């Protein structure tokens, strides 16, 4: 059995089946999973829970992923939280836009659970490394 990890991951996606699938998979790897089903709810939950990583869908009603990122990057509590953008929009222009909005990590649907696991591991390892650097 895998040991419980201390990292928490907020999943923001308007498709409950996607949230459940990703939560079950990553939760099974030992991460603490936090669901949200639109950008506005995601902001409230992120401010309350201060997750270690956010998995963010781009296409959502009310507040899309980029509007979420704009709001998040203005919040001192959240501005340094890493985000993996998960989306069906995978043009080069979409990737550039995501990078400009401080989300250089980008996973295009469809993706495999192994690809997701590798991306999550990479981003959280980078976060731990940055946190442990002397100031």
C-alpha cells in the first residue's frame, strides 16, 4: 500500500465524471483530492484549502480556466500555486496563451492516466524544489 502524501490537489472541472475519475486515480496514489465544479467555486475552495496543485479545465461555464487564472494570480495566497491546465483546446496559440497566464504545464485531452501521473509528479517535485531553495 502506498503511503499517504501530504500534497493536496484541487480539481476544477465542470464534468463530474472527469472530477471523479481523476480524484479516484490520484487519490489512489495517496494525494488528498479536493473537487470543484466551476471556476468560481474553484476560487472559493482554493482560498479556503490552499492546495499544493490545481488541475484546471479550460472550457467551463460562468468562469473559464483563463478567467480563473487571472483572478488567482491577483490573489497573494494563491499566486504561487502551480496549475496544470487540462483542456481539449490544444492549438499552439492556446498553449502560448496558457503560458502567458502563468500555467506553463498543459495537458491536452485525451490523455492517459500515466501522462497525468507524470505531469503531477513533475510539477509537485518542482514545487518542493523551489520551496526548499535558500532565500
